[in-house]
C-alpha cells in the first residue's frame, strides 16, 4: 500500500515539474488570464499605505519613494504620506 502511495506522489510531483518547465520553455500552454464580466482583465487591487484602503490600481494615485511605487486612494492620503505620515 505504501509503495502505491509513494508511486502516486512521485508521479504527481513529476507531472508538476514537467508542466512548470514546459510552460517556462513555451512548450506547454499557459492558462488564459481570467476576464471580468465586461471581457476585460480584472484590475489589481493595491493598498494605500496611509489609510490601509484597497483600491483598483488603475484608479489609484501613484508616487515613488526610494525606487518603490506607492498607491493612494486620495490626494489627502498622498499629501499625508509626503509629509511623513505613512509607510
């Protein structure tokens, strides 16, 4: 019984490795990106470092500090961040 389970486990792990390598080399198809109701790719949510609110990235205000991007829900949070009130 344990040999069967071990064989099954090795087979599954082998399949996953072959699939991952195949996708990296372009030999295995990658699954399509999920679409929202309107047929568009869903927007990624980002978190405002000041008020901790999650907002869609495409609607957020953006600034960079020390090479890192920060996203904000409003001008008020952006101003507070720039004054040193966040992250």
